[in-house]
C-alpha cells in the first residue's frame, strides 16, 4: 500500500488548509513509531535502516519494507503475505498515521492511505472503510437477521481483503 502526501485523493475543500507534500522528518518519525510498535511482538527482526528505506517486522510473521518514492511512502510486503497479515499491517499503519497527524507540530498534513485494487489503481482506505460502515449500518436497519459476513463486501475488490 501507499501513503500519499499530495492532495490528489482529497476533495479540494479539505486540501486547501493542509500541507500537501512529504514534510521533512516525517519518514523518520514513521520509522521510529514502527520500531517502537515492533518491540511489542516477540521475534521482531532488528530493523535495517537507510536514508529513505527501512526493513522491519511486527513479530515473526509480518515483515515489511518502507520506502520513500517522490511524494509518497510505499509499504511493501513479500508476495506470499496472507490477507490477514496485510489487513493487520494496514490497520496498524492507520493507527500510526493517526498518531502522526495528531502530534505533528502545528500543521495539518494531507495523508492518504491507498490500498491496491485487483483491477489496477488504488482506493483510499478511509473512504472504503466509511463506505463499508455506511453499507453495514443500512443493511442492519433493513435486514437485522442477515449474516454479517454477507453484508461486508465493499472492500472485497481490494487485494488483501479476500
């Protein structure tokens, strides 16, 4: 998945008051928060860190790489990464991004968490989750006894939600 710092995936009204570039020091802060989080899990690897690259893990199973590319930060996993591990990684990064936004010095930052689609391209994670939540709420009101698994399908188009 990708962390995008342009305003391309935000509506223009929101983007007007935001910093729409990758601020200096944000990558380093992200890596530090990931390292801190990795200490919670047994078997986490010793981080490998370079100027615009880091290789980390959350425990033995969830290994990933973080790389700066233009105005984005790409989070990469091995091809054999399970859907469950990918979901865990996206949710963890979502929390870390929330902490960064909350504690960033005096500025609001435009950060879009983009997940890859099977059809090509990307979808904005928070929009997909909100869409799923609205659909779930609407279906609960209309069909209260329906199985929850059959309702939540709006993220199924995205690779790791299978």
